[in-house]
C-alpha cells in the first residue's frame, strides 16, 4: 500500500527503529481470506533469508497453483473448501480455483497490506502512485483460503485456524465476520482463543455495519478488533452544474473523457418505471431516457460500481452517485467503468434540488487525480462498526482504528478492479475500502512489534498499540466521525488511531495470560462445558473464588450503569507491567461528565526494574440518574514525563 | 425436510475419551457412526477445538448431542468478508 506507511509514521526516518533485517523476518503473518495471487510483486522474496526454522507449513497444490508459486516471502498457502462444497456442491474449477489462488482480490489485498514486499511504481491507473509496501515488509506470509465465491463457512474457517496454529504462525489476520454470538459459539472467537493460548496475536475487522450503535463483530477480548479511518489522501472529481455551482466528489475513473462542455443531467428515478429506479439497479433504467445523458443515482442496495455499469449499459454518458443519510459525507472512490463521481449526502441533495428545479439541467465532472495532505485526517469512516459491545458491555470495542478508506494494495489477476464480470481490465493494484483493509494494517504493525519485542505476549502487543494510539489531532481536537461531522467517541475509535512508532516504546503494558481469560470466562458464568469447549481441556471455575469481568486487565474501560437512578459503584482493577526504564508514573484523569465520580488508588506508580508489576483500582460511582441510552466519556493516563500510557473510558446507561 | 442434512461442528471433551479408543479420531468416528452410519467427517480438528464437522439431519444432530463426551453440536455459520 502507498501513503499509509508514511501516514502511520513508518518512513525512512523511522526504519532504523524497527529491526527489519533480523527478527521481523522470523515473524509469520497468517491471513485467512480468499487466497493469494502469488504473481503479485508484493510477494517477491528479494533479500529474504531462509524460512524460519519454526515454520511447519507448506504450499498446497491445486487449480493453477503449484508449490513453486511459493517462495521465501509466501511460505504457506492452503485451501479449505470441504464445508463450502458440502453445502453448495462441488467447486466449478472454471469459475473459481480449487487451490490457494485468489479469484476475488480481497485476500491478495489484505495479505499484501499486512506484509507485502516493497514495490516501486505502484498505482491504479496512475491513482495513489508511489512505492507500495506492507506494514511489515520483511515478515513472511502464509495464506489460508477459507472464503469462496459463495461465502466463508465456519467449518472451513475453523480448519484454517486449526492449520495456522499447527503451522506456527505468529500473527493472524482475519478480515471477516459473522453475526453476534456468544464467544463459545463463534468459530472465529473459538479458534482465536486457541491461537492466543499459543502466543499468536489475532486481529480481526470490526465490521462495516456502521454508523449504527451495537454493530460490532469479533468482540472477544482475546481478539484485537480494528475499526477504520481515512488517511490524508483523496481522489477529487468535482461535479460542475450548469448553474455554475461546483460540488466535491471522488472518483478513480480513468478512460475516455466526457464530451466537451455541459451534458444533460437526469435523475435515475425519473428514467425508470421501477419503484427503486433511483438506485440504478440492474435492468431498471429506460435507455431512451438515459442515452446521451449524465445520470444521478442514489447510493444503496447494489454495488456502487454496478450502478455505473447499469448506466453505461443503458447508454448513459456518466454518473453522479449521491450518498444518502446512511453514508452521510463519506466519499468512497471507485474505478468505475464510465465517468462518475461519488458525492456526499448534502451535495447530492443540492444537486437534486437543482435537477428538479431547472428545466434544462446540465452537468460535467472534472477529474483531478490524486490529492494528498487532506485535513483533517484521520476521520472515522461512516461504515466502520460501532460499540457498545453487545456481548460484554464491560469490554470496550473496537480496540483501535487504522487506515481503511481508499487503500491501494495488491490485486488478483483474475478480475478487474470493480470485480464486475464485464470489467475486462486487469490491474496489479486496486483501491478498496472496508475494515477488511484496516485489520491487516494492524496485523502488520503487530508483526513489527513482535519482531522488535519477541518476548511480548499478544496482549502486551495490543496494549502497546492501544495505550499509545491517538484520539485527537495535533491541535487537540478530538478525531472527527465522518458519519456525523462531529467528534468521534471511544465507541467509534476505541483507544484511537494506531501510532506504531509510539507503540514501540509504550513504557508500561496491560498484560494478560491465558489464566486471566479463564477468569473472565468464569465471570461470564459460562458453564464448565462451554469453557472446556474453548480451552480443549477439563476445566471448572473455582466456586470459592469471586470473579469479575471488570478485573480483566484490559487497556480500556467500559462502564455500564443502570439509568433508573440511585448510586451505583463499580470497581475495576488493573495491573501495569513495566517494559521500559525505571520510573515513576503519575495519574491524570479526564471526564466530560459530572454524573460519574472517578477515583483511582494509588495515584502514583513507581517501577524500579523491567517487568515489575504494579496494580491500581478505579472506582466509578454514578451520581444521580441519567436517561437510558446516555453516553459519556473520559480518559485515564499514566505518565512518567516521557511515556503516556492512555486508556479511554466509555460510560453508558441502559 | 426432516431428512435434509446440514453441516454441524461437533466439539468433544477429549478428556472424556473412553479407554477403549487409542486415538481421538477413532472415538469421533464411533460417536458419529452411532447416530448416522452413512455420515462422513468433513474435517477433524486437533488444535483449536477437539472435534469434527459433518453433515447431519436435525434428528441425528439432536441424538449426537446426547452422546457421552459431546460438548456441543452447532450448526455451521456463514461469515462474510469485511
């Protein structure tokens, strides 16, 4: 990927901080996804030494894939299709490869984002041009193809995880999710638990169901849950109306230019007999009304690029794609098959107002290429799933955000950048968006940290990423949420945006062991069988021991009060481990509400040697009543003057 | 519809394996055959769970749930890319 390494502070000036040539090349990132396009230059193995001695995996042969497609970069490639085929019938090898080969592009994109090699001269039709690289350029990649054209089935996912654990991956990246279910039922959570037990760091995507509340997936506390933000790059394509007004939009269109001058503009809803004609669904536009015109389509239901294909098929010259309330002002760029620009809801409404009021509405689109330095950035993506955590409200999720909007990375040679069957273009790199794209950023950063600190546990790596994440811009303003245009909250951005250079030296970490997670499961009142199903051995909670969910040593705080008034008190205990020099850390508290009294005991923590542990207790006391669904936020910081160990606090009332 | 088979992930309590079996795979197979003589295993799982996946009717799944050492018999779930 281009630009995001610099956006995350991973430039040439910080390369020396990370021991790329040594221990990072011993780190294996396992990616459960749609497979890999091994010919992508992102998987070139120039300069890499022999595969790590601990590696037990291999490359599996199948349709258009042999073991010779693997090298010292791509060291593992497996596929798991028995569950898929049992439900949907045998794989048609003329449509998809019964092998690790990626026929979709998604898996190649995520794997190259996490740990792709350096590729100079990367771009999509000239957009986002630059030197592409994964976050951990020298880490090894192992792909486990568990997703197929018909979806990803839990029996295959579980086997992929089973194999990845056996192969000895160090980091697992899973940009997929299902519905919300208890941890013992969720295959990703179950598999991730076993991986965590073996010291494997697991990051998963938070989901694209934002901006609705309670829309998260992958919320198990042993998983690092990653939301999505923008970076400081845009692809402007201005919509210029006959009235003289201009509106900002974005596009990745590259092809024949629009005819010179202004072109007639028609609303798709007025060029269709279908009730949802405004959405430009397949076969709904009347060619006689569309031919030779620009068409305004509303976003929603079908794929954005498909709307463009529908307009093109009906004879339209171009498309203005207008966001609706569910997308707000979020501009997602696409490599449309015809000249097109995506505009925000407000611009879309203004263009429609002109369109409906003018007797001869006209328009053209001015494509401006790639623009960098866009501010403010990052902003939380509207689609990024949001808390509170429906399964365990006392665990704040998502954990962190990372770049996930308009991300360029490696692509499959099997299909064009739109993914549409009629798209005959082939590209080495594609630009797409989703928490699928932010997740592998964090996986790669975790690989970097693992290389720098091989002794750190998965929880320590997550803690370092979270406590050093930033939740405000350089001017002190809170990161914005593009869905509202207002400041985001920890339910949107978790601990904030990843800052890997700061994570390298966090000072203190909130560590967790397998036993801590077992105590957590007991606190959830899981039955012995439910816990044994997760741990794979006989286990019983200690009837004499008092378990509390609020004692899980998590690097953030979520406090759920009852709204029916009265005083309620919750105690949260935490333990910090020193991973830096000796020092004395002092407490700093921030809260935006008077309705909760916060006290911390002690307020100073002194560490005299590495790995020393010190505990503290936070007491949250609700004062008075709040209306149901109220939310408020705060922050706990420990600082020795050099390091700041920050934790977000989210209060909710139900 | 009663005879329609769907995929289930079966989790077993490995520590409850009867001594008559030398290997977990044999125990899993015997448990499966006891409720569905024609069913085959799709996968056996050794690292992240102890158990297997297979195709069963609803009745067979209910019957398997009652077998000794069976922790859970969950129908397969579909996940999606993000």
